[in-house]
């Protein structure tokens, strides 16, 4: 009986060891294994979920068409909850599983943490939406989205060219590199455009629920327009509290506001007339956008946001870089990274978020900005 129990224990131990090896097994060199990192849970989950879905849709399309020179792609995605430490842990896990290039991370703060690791490994990294210039630190890193300075500059120029306002208030998150980066460049360009910043009000991640003080100062300053280089959840609170205050200026923001129409329990009529600089709208009627939206809705029963479109473009950009470089799955991480980084500086890509997209030596993208306005509960291209 003792021998039987001993045998059972040995077999159980061997089973656990085998299971452990199976879970830790690395990917083979039969595919291009692409890592993805972003918040699929937490406050910014709508960003990460959109990126994961958009990227997977592109991977499925490419594989259905025969892959890249006959080689299929596989996306491995991990949640980071927009946290730098969790993003690094996610990267290490994905690398252990065998990824050789990274599509991510989604948010700027988390991305700024991960680039230290990808640079150390020589891994190619293309972020769909981390727009801070802080992530463009090394030669292995590229963006699909506009940089924060470019967003701020383009916003100030548009406001001035269209005569939307002369007196402007800014409400921004001083604890966030995305928000503070756009704020700084907007303020600089506003001066060049003879726009007067009459109120400059900050908040932090520890105090982002009550904006009554910032709004009262904006109102008292006579600001005709409030610039919001922030994320959509905070913006929804600001619009609601501004209405409660009886203050009705124009509101203008950047790509972080994409998603405001989907905030639970938010009265979307408060967003009517809101303008934002963003590269994509699911309501656009061009053939490429409508084809993407139809496919996305069919697969996920949801409407894609800008982040999904950025990620969809990211996978096709990676495809073109692989084709241009001649990279193969059996390459080392470093060799593949070098090959793809070189190709990125030579290719041009037409995508959902921009036509004729090219990349500088610094890794930032060149494309034309687009401004949308919320009209009748939808995004419409501004004139």
C-alpha cells in the first residue's frame, strides 16, 4: 500500500513538472510571433481592448491571405493596466513565450518603462498609441500615432486658423507625460498664433474627480474655449461639471478624448460640439474605413475606436517592414530588430489613420492631422 502511494506521488510530481514545461514552452520559428501589451482591464481598458482587437483582426486577415511570403503571424497579448511595472512584467513573460517583435505598449507611461527592456534586447517595437516623445529614446522604437508635441502644435494652429477663440483655458494632468507634453507644446504654439492662454489649470492622478475649481477659474478668466489634453473619463466629468456650473465654452481635445461617447452613464448630449484631433472615426464614409468597421463589428460586435484603427495599421506596417527587410522567423531578436528598424525608414504606408505614412530617423510618423467634431452623437470630420 505504501509502495502504491509512493508511486502515485511520483506520477503526480512528474505530471506537474510536465505541465510546467508545457506552460513555459517557447514558440517555434514557424511563425512571426508578435507581442502586444496594453490595458485590457482597469480605467483605460477601452484603449487596450481596442488595440488587441484591431491587431488581431489584421493578423487574421493577413493569415487568411497566405501570411507574409507564406509565413503566418501570431499575436500574443498581455494586460498591463496602464502600469509601468506591470508592463515590464508582461514584456518579460511574452519574451519567455518566444515573441521576437513588439506591437505596444498602448499608453505612454507604460511604454516609457518597456523601451528600456526592448532596447536592451534589440527588439523591434512599434507602438500604436503611446504618443509621448519620451518613448522615442532608442533607434528600435517607432510610433503609429502623432507625438504629443505634434498634437499640441496642430491643435493650436487649427484653433487659430478657424478663429474658434482668442481666449483659451487649459485643463491638464500634470502627473501624466501624455497630458503635460501636449499642454507644453500647445501653449508654445498658442503664443505663436496670437492666442491668449488666460487660465492654465492642472490636476493630478490623485485628484481627478472634482474639477469645479479649475472650471470656475476658466469661467472667471473669460475663456471662450477650454483645451483638454487629457483622457476621456476625466473629460466626461469636466463636461458634466461645466454644465452644472452654467459654463458653456467650446471644448477641444486630442486623441485621448476618443471614447468619451462610450462612458457609462454619461449624457452624450453634453459632448455635442466637442472637437478633437484624432486620426480615425468609425463614422467616416471612405471605403477603407467602412470595410474595417464592418469586419470589426462582425468579429467583436462593437464599434472600433481610434486605438483599434492604430493597431490595425500597426500590424500592416509591420507586414510591410518585414517584406521590405526580408526578415525571417528564425532570425534572432536583435537581428530581426535591426532589419525591421532599417526598413521602417524606407517604407511608406497607406492606412486607416493616415495616407503616405513615413517615419523619421527618430521613429515618429509623418501624416496629416484630422479634426473631428461630435455632431448628433457621432464623430464628423470638421471642415
